[in-house]
C-alpha cells in the first residue's frame, strides 16, 4: 500500500479516529478524482474499509459508501460478524446504505456478497429476524402472514426450493414490485427471490436451519425451566415406627 492517503487513513483507524480516516479518503477523491479513490480502495485492507463503512450516518452522505465497488464491499461486509453484533442492526444499515445508493444495482451487490466466502451467512444474518416473512413470501408472494397471495401464483412447497433457478422463475409484476420498494429487507428479499433465485435458495435453506435451531433452543430452555421450578419430592422421614407406638413412648 503506497498511497499516502491510505496509509494515513489506516493509521487513523488504528487510533480510533474513523471520521478522520474517512476524511483522508474523501480528500484523495477531491484532489485526484473519484476514480483514484476507487482504485486506491483495492489496496485498502477489507477490515479497515469495513470500519469506515459500518459507521454510516443516515443523515449525511459518505463518499466511501457512494464509491465503493460491489467487489470491495463484499470483501468487507463478510467481516462484520467479527464485531459480534447479535442484533445485526449495523449490518442491515450498512448494507442498505450502500446497495441502495443512487445509481447502484442492488442485485449486483447481493451477487458479489454471495460470491465471497461467508457471504451467504452475511445475507442470512441480514434477514434472520424476518425468517417467517421471508418464508411466507417464498410460498405466497406476499409478506403479510395473514394473506396467502394470488392463487395463480406458485404456492411453493419444500421440494420446489431445490429446483429454484432463474430459468424457472418469472419476475413479479411492476405493481408487486412497488409494494416492496423499501430500500430494506423486503426489497432485498424480492431481488433475491426473482433476480437471484439460486442465491435465494441457499439463503432460505440456511434461514430454515437457523430457525429450527432457534426453536430447539427455546424448547430446551422451557424444559430446563420446568425442571428447575419443579417442586422437590417430600423428604422421607418415616423411620419405620408406628405413629401410635411412638406417641405412647
């Protein structure tokens, strides 16, 4: 890495000054152009790029978020799990801020994420809290758990998922698309389902596995709780003597 701005940015990240690091990279783009920054980011460590991207602020635009390529972003986003954020809120916000930026192709970003080792797990983490609605959308083309969609649409069964390919899936209508454009998990699910069905298949299978493990964990916790609060058996104090005999003594 021989670009001064990158060296400075990396030093600032090590010092905990993320805002300063982002400013150093933005300054490179201002002095040498956007293409210079994009090219320089190829030399920037993915973990350091992630440190900057995950500090997104919805109230202001980030030049790095606006210029990072799908390949660069994918290499960084799969490292998010290192932060141990069990809610995955930072992951969702970070992905949304980048893939839905103006002029971007969200499907291209999702494809590149899936291509990187650990990418499927990152997409699963992104959708994990919405597992039941993702499953329902797969089966009935609606996110409303109380609706079963248009009967003319495929009401998928488990075996159909194994055969899910782009060739067998037709894109939903523009009207349907308008109902899911939220620049968030619904739109991501829609894009995976209809534009990247092979990736959607793997993601949904992993979601199902995680959900089963979650349910098993809850069942075990309930069992442990029941065992823990169960009343102990009364202590046997019978010494074999007859009550009348003992009272007589």
